[in-house]
């Protein structure tokens, strides 16, 4: 068995014996869940699914829907409008607490019921049916398949959801919830009743961990900044009144629900989901909490864990003396290049350039800048991506070098850096050979223009 499946199977077999916790019964339909049900699924950034235990058991998504509907509202309205209506502070209270800001009535965060009800009401739609259809379509895109509703759970919630109705009326009274209370609460109940399997939740979590792109279907579901915001709110508020302890012990953005679902997202690594109906006093699935605590420790997943540098960024620093171009030269030109070739410095980098890697590259650049007039070839052919902020750092460092009398050539098959000025302070080339040859030509032209002697 492959090692990831083996880890999940081992955790499943051992933690299956835990008999603590109570199946939620405040929604009668949930009380019929089998407390022995226990399934785990993990979806990687390459879209591979690993699983163990009861993975075919359907259940209602409940509060695990909240970060996804929050992401939908953010996508539709933007962060400013959403934060005007729902806060982002942990309430330190239970999921169904009356966590409203004194004065404004604004709910504390979108992960508690009050905040989730307002978030649901914010999803723009032509009518109530349309609002729910948009929510269902969004959650389906996160899951990578068409989800449906467990009508029995929905009816059960409608019949017994007075506390949520009371919350909604309070918020309407305070002015923080606009629109029809009954319609909003019904849409929220329907959202909670969307039927999933544990692997669906793992794909949904993996989509958030993957910056908003579903790693199974390849579809972008939400923009990256929206995924970042949803993950941030999950990290601080996803586990209700145990959110602080959770961040301490597991260190991953997570969200639980009363039917026993629990997701956790390891950014750029994977999404994981557990289904196990017995809950602890905070409303979190007992086996899920233990499973994720163990997995986080075993695979060093805590967000604050220092992962170490994966690969060297700068793989070569050389000059045209050691690595000349293959362009044909006359004996006179060859003599000049043999004498002056050290004025052409070649630096090769690789991988993704985030802040740390770019800082490293800029340091190497500073260390090896030739005296002016000098030429620098930045060989970025093996760089796969430059993050936005780091691209600005690199662009302005190159502009600085250009302003001190250096000529710059960037070699890359794909354009990686937007020109910071017009004309750009560097000349792009499709290959390093062309870039070095161009620098040699410039050096020869400069030398020829100078009086000999
Ligand atoms: O609002 C409710 O009562 C449920 N439909 C959803 C709550 C929930 O899952 C809270 N999570 N722990």
C-alpha cells in the first residue's frame, strides 16, 4: 500500500476505537447517524486522492459549508463590502452564540451561525431559489462534481431551527441582516443540508489550499486572494471556542460541522477531510480532532513550522570569460573578449521566486555586479514563476543597476517580469546563448568606440 494511504489506514484503524463524544441530536435527522462511521480522505495538489475507512457514506455538510459560502460572497462583493457586514474576529464562543458587535449588531465572523446567516444573505441573486442555486453551484465547483441536498435533513432543520431564526430576527432588528428572515434562514438550512462524501470535502479543502484552483478538475473556482481570506478566517475562527487551542496543536486552517465533518487545509500541500459523527463539547468531531493533531505532528504540517529551503535558487555565477557565447569572432574581437570578458556576469536561478528566493538572488546579484560599464545576464530559463511582490523587488533592483551604467539581459523562454519602465531597463532574450552573445557585441562596440591605448 502506498505510504499516504497506509498512514490514513493506520490512523483510521487505531482511532476507530475512540468511543468518546456525542452524535448531535438537536437536529433530529442528524441523531440517526451511526457513531461508528469514520472516514478520512486527503487530496494532494496534484489531485490525487488518498483515503481510509467509510468513504462512501453521504452526510450533510453543515457548518463546513461556511468558508465556501464566505468565499462566494467575497468573490461577488469584494472584501470591503463583506467586512462591512460580517467581522473577522474569533468570538471565543459556541457556534450558535449570539456573537454580535455591540452597537452595530454585526456578527463576529462568518464561521459562527450568526455570521454565516448574514454571509448567505449577501450572495447576490434574482430570487431565493437563484441564491441557493448559486451556492450549490459554487460548492459543486469546489467539490468538482454536482452536489445535491439531503431533503430529510433540510426538513428537520426547518422544523427545529428556532435558535437560528431568533438569531436572524435579532440581527434584522439590529440592522445587520437585511432581507426576509424566513427566506434567508431557509437558504442557510438548505446550504447546511447539501449532501457530501468525505472525499468531496477533501477536494473542497484542497481547492482552498491550492489558491482557489480545484486540483482534480483544474478549474479556478475562486481568485487566490479570496482563498487566502477564507483560509485566514478558518485559521482564527474555524474551530469556534477551541480555535486557539487548535491553532496551537494542529496549526492548520480548519472547519468542523455538527454532522461530524471536519476539513483542514495545508496550503500548497493538500486538503484533508474526516467524517466521524461523535462530537466533543465544542461541537468538533472527536476522532477528527485527534486524527488531525497526529497527522500534523507526523508530517510537520503546522503553519508556523519552518520548512527549510527546498532548493538552491542561484545555481551558477560565472562570466563570459569562462562561459563565452558560441558566436564566431575575429581574432581581434576574441582578444578583446579574452581581456574584458569578466565585465559580463552571468547568473542563473531556478524554481519559484517568492520573497526568500528573490532576496537570495538579489544578494548574489549585488555580490557579483561587474564594474561599470558592465553587463549582466540573468538566466531565468529554469525559473518557473516570480511572485508579484518579488517581481517588483527584482524589477527595481535591475532598474537600479541600469541607472548605474550596466546593461542587462534577461534570458527566459516565457516573459516572467513585466517591464518596470518604458523603455524597459533590460533586454529580453529567448535563450542564454543569445543574451551572452548580445552582451559580447555590446562590450565589443563599447571597446571599439573607446580610443585605444
Ligand atoms: O446552524 C445549524 O444549526 C446547523 N445547520 C449547522 C451548524 C454547524 O454545523 C455547527 N458546527 N459545528
